[in-house]
């Protein structure tokens, strides 16, 4: 995620001592405390749901639900998503467990261990551990193409007309005669209204 310019002041001082941050206003210090708490909670439990983290911030710091979600988003922008690190840990754990269980199953010829291997395999596929994480697109670097309206036909590869008005007049005369308006006969149909 791209970092918001308003968060730049927090980036370098996020884990510094408060004595070194005399330039921050009291409200900014309080916000920094919320960021630190949210990050600590995420580190302790990488799979913590946003709702639980929101509730923690609301009760701990007496803030609104909206502010709690903004803080969670800002922490993810500043420090990255801890869940991604958690996914890498689960990927590593599944790989190591599978290696260990496969080795034990081979030596013992145990069918129960083979069932555990299949269960671990399903767990890995369920968590999409066999797929690479999608790269995030740098949306802020993608710029729309600038388009300038023009009446110049050479832009599209057409030829330049020397006398535009004369060409328009010729085309008008040429096609004016081909357009015929014909009157058609019609008959009026009246509806019988029976009550």
C-alpha cells in the first residue's frame, strides 16, 4: 500500500522514545500510541480479526469505530500487514510438518500418518499456500493518458482539405437530391369502446 503523506511524520519515529518526539502535538502522540498498540496486538496474534482489533482500540483509547478502522489501515500502511507474515509462517510450518510426517509414514508404513499427510495437504490448499501471493499494483504510478480534443483530421491519418467549406457544400448538394421524403396514405382506426 502506498503511504499517505500525513503518515510520513510517524514513519521514522514510530518506535522511538517519546522524549525524542517533542515536535509532535499531544493529539499526534496519542495517535502514535494507538498505532503502537494496534501493531503490538497484531504481532501477538497475526490472525486477529479487524473487528477484535477495532474493539480493543475503542475500549483502550475511547475512540469511535471509524477512527479505529482508520488507525488499523494506517498501521498496515506504515508497517505492512502482519497477516502476510503469518501466512508465510503457516506455509513454512505446513512444509516442515509434511516433510516430517512423510518421513515417519515411509519408515513405519503407517496408514494413519498418511491420512494426516492428506489432511495437512488439504489445509495447505484451503489456505491457498500452494499459490503465490498476488503482487500489489502500484496504482499511484499509473497515470491516465492525456487526451486533447482536436478537429484536425491528420491526427487520424486523414488528408488536409484546402477548402473545407467548398467540400461541405459539394457533399450537401450531392446527397441532398438523393433524400426523398414520401408521404404515405393512412387510415384512421377507431376503437369501439364497449362498456
